[in-house]
């Protein structure tokens, strides 16, 4: 049973390390600009009458902001 827990712990650590390898290369401001850009695109799609696409793109800003926040909280020294 302990090996299952250790395997899961190692898998989670590997996933987190891989996430940080990718996101360390992305400047912090990119997450905020991506959120703002997706809000603007969503509003534009709404005004063009593409409501389904507007709703789809409108769900992206919280994700971008959470990626930035998650990275900042777990890597405050960088």
C-alpha cells in the first residue's frame, strides 16, 4: 500500500516539475494580458452575434489568472 502512495506522490511531483519547466519561460505579465485579451475577444464575438463562441472564450480569463496566481504563489522568489 505504501508503494501506491509513493508512486502517486512521485507522479504529482513530476507533473508539478513539468508545469514549472514550461511556465518559468513565460513572463508573469503574459497571463494578465492573455486574460484581458480573451475578455476583449469574447466581447467582440458577443457583439458580432456569435454567442456560443463568446461564452466559450469568456471562460478563459479565470484560467489564465489562476495559472499566473498559482505560479506566483508557488514560485514567489522568481
